[in-house]
C-alpha cells in the first residue's frame, strides 16, 4: 500500500490515473491497481491546475468579500472561471486586488485535502452557500449535463476539498468539489492570470439569478503563459466583430435583436462571392438546387423528431390559421407553426414527392437555407453564434451499397472546397451516439458509425473521437480546421442517417423491383455562412484574398491631372469584372494611401507623370511594398490572373 507521493518523486507529477480514473496524489493505491502519472504540462495536468486555480480565485473573493456566495468553478479550454453572487458587480480594479489576494494564498502553499461527506454533513458545512445546497442533491450524475456542474457533484459520493495551512493544519477555506486537485497552491504560481469579467445565469437558465463570472488562465510555466497572452493579443486584433465594424462589413442593430446580423454592401460582396463560388462547385459536382420556406406546421417536426429532441433550440410556435364567425367565436382551431431550425425535413418531403428509382440515386439536394435557432443571450457571440443563419445545406439520398463511395466522394469534395477558401490544415472528428438522446436502433447506429470511421480513416487525416457528440438522428464526421494563428474551428459536417428515411417512410424502387429505404447523408460545408464568414475574417485578419475583397483595386493619382488616365485603366478593369475605383477625393495622396491600406484593399495603382508617359502604373501592396513602372496591359493581366487563381496577395512578388 502506498500513495502517489511515494510512487512519484518527480515534482512535475501533480496527480495520477488509478485504473483509468484521475485521483489526487494523496490517494492510497494497492499493488493490483494500474497507476499512471499525470504531469502538470499534460492535458489532464493542465485541467487540474486550472481547476485548482479556480478554487484559489474563489477563496480570494471570499477573503476580500465574505458576503460573496459561490456558484461553480470549472476548468475550461485554456483556462477556468468561477461564478459568484455579489451585491455589486466586479470591476477591472477588483481583478488587480483579487490577483494580489491569490498571490498570498499561492505563496502560503496551502494543501488541497479531500474529504468524503454525507449529504447532511455537506448541508451543515455549506449552510451559508445556497447554490452549493442546490447541487448537493444532484450527486450520482444528474448534474453532469448542466453547465459544468460535474466539477462539484456527479460522482457516487459527495466530497469537500479543504484548503489547509501547511504550518498549523488549520482549514482556511473549503468548497464542494469532486477534484482532483494539485498537492498544494504553490504549484499554481508559475503562470496564471485573471483575464476578464462576464455575467452568467445560474445553471444556464435565464429564469435563475444572474451571477458574476471571473475568467482566468493558468499554465505550467511563465513562458507558456506569455505565449498564450501573445496569442490572445493577436486573436483580439483579428476579432471579426472588431474588423466587421472597422471594414464596414456587418452589424447587429439593437432594433432587430440579439444574434441577428445585417450585412452591409462590402460584407454583402464577400458573402455573394462565397455563395457564388459554392454554387458553381456544387453544380459541377451534380447537386440539384432546391428552395424551402422558413416556417412550417408543427407536424413536420413531430415526424422528424425535432420537437422531441431539439425543442429547446427552437423558437416558440406561432398559432395561425384559426377562423372565427361574425360573433368572434372560433370555428376552426389554429395550428402551431415553427421557424425551421434545420432544412432536412423539408428535403425529405421533396424526395418523397414522387416515385424514385435506384437510377435516380444518388440524389443530391442543395439549398442555401435560412434557419432559426434559439440561443440563450449569454452564448450569442458575433457571427459565430447567431439566432438566424443561412446554411449551405445538402442532403444526399443513396443506396446502402453506395453509401461508402458517396461518403468518400463527399468528404473529398468538402476538403477541396475548404482549401479553395484558404483553409488547408485540418483533422477529422468522429461524433458518436449520445446514449440519452438518439432515435433508431443500436444496430443501425453501429453500422453508420463503423462506415463513417472507415471513410475517415481512409482519408489519411488524423481522426479524433467525440463520444456522445452526435445529433439525435445519426453519427457525424466533422472537419476541424486550424486557422492562421493555430486555433481550431469546426467547419464542415457529414452525417450518416438511417433513421429519418424510416420516420418519413422514404423509399425507392431497387433494380430487382423491391421497395427499399435510401440512406441519407446530411452535409454542410460552411456550417453556416455567417460563421464561415467570421472564420475567414479572422483567418485573414480582414485582408481577404483578392477574389473575396470588396474592393479589389483602387487607383490613386499623384495629382488631379492624372485622374483621366487612371479612369481609363480602371474602366478596363471594371469591364473585365474587377471591383475597381479611382479615388478622386480632395485628400492628399498620402492620406488616400493610408485610408485604402487601412481598408485592406489588395491593389493600389498609383500614377504620376512617368506612368502616364510610359502607359504604366505603380503597384502598392498591403504591406507597403511597391513595384513601379509596370506596363498597364501587364498590370491588368496580373490583377485578373490573381483573381481567377483565388490568390492571397499582400506583398510584392505574389502577383
């Protein structure tokens, strides 16, 4: 019998896995246990570090403000947060004082000590913490699906972690928690920071009190913290919300509502180019274009299962079609209509509208379909999380024998199209059945999952498991793309579905004359146009490839007398379909250059006396480099070639 401290003398080991389960180093193990070390820089180690930092934050808050009541404090990607019920909202100045309080706790080297308690003991010890009391009754797993509450409860037993003074043995603070935690607070000191303030509803429900949330980050070393902070600074510069305003691309008018964007003319051009190129490629790949309405009667979503499994993500129904007599008495009951959250049920009706033969398959239906999903106000975020969106939605109906070939073809099509937009670094994720939320048989799910896994593995790309992440109707492959600064975004999804064809009674006539069920493939390449727009904006930091740029060429005369010559050149470009204009404003030339550089125009054509005399132009690029004396005919040819090649041009030599 020994504990982790005896087994692992390496100070980088902060916890251990015992028979696959994460445990504190203080846990006693037997010779028959399978024990693995967890180092602080590993994914599990970082999660434990961040969870422990969240506890220290909560201790610091209650040290400064004893009246603060505790919510929950889980680790999250790259950091942690803790929610508090306080009379006055936190301010940026509070962050500084809290970090000082955390520093004092960290320097003390307080030990994290785990205690198993009964429900009654926990209620007695945490009697002043109403939110903790609410969680105590949820042990055993009931809370695991609700807003990270599993960090507090959810196991077979309740536990409290005490923060203990290493010199006196006195318990200085305590929290309801499953753990595990670091051996002591001193291990947090290498690299942590509080990052921002927010508000959040208790347990994610707008019906509950709104709490104050403090976010932070923690890393194994100061160098890793500094690298993270540098990445965050770069990400802030690329924030699509900031660039959307600066470049006049889109906005979110308060009069319209949260999560409902409008695209301005410049943003509209980018979106139009995105859609037009997608339409072209889909036409070449044999897709048929369809159009469906934005609302439908409720029975369609009853058939599909959305009202059973997705109602929380739908807007409330509209009662329509009721009829009344002259006295105001209802003579006909109204019907519930819903804004559609997905397009697939509509496409199923198109497939079912006439008899289908195996010769018609695969049938590939494609739509830029507007859908509406109710997102809580706290999670709406720019264009990446909206309430009204347009999906580049395709549904493919094929035979069971042909599904693997069609899936392979679809995945290759998706990857090539993403590369055309400039996203070429990606891996695949396989999302499998959520045991609590699915329709269909286990056998059908197993066959669909195995088929998707085979297709994904055959691609040669890295494949990562996502247990329980599938939609209720079938497993999916998702393409996870890395952007220019290494962040991962979920892009295209490909889902294999045996269940909706069954629910909609879809059939085709097989070659032997029998009636068979088609297999359905759900596929969205952009995910949504709005989200893809945001990803491209941040990937390119607003400096889009020439073909997507709202203004592709601006002519800048050195003085007014060279305007007519530039008008001629720009006119030729416009005739060739280039988005080009001459800046005839009264601004000085240097101010014009600054303005159009700030607007991230890929080509500035500057013309003076030498250029006019020699029938040439001078290129100025986004990074400030110039190429002088380029013959006008050659300049026009190079610009058009860059557009057709979908090239990214930022400096001399790229065109």
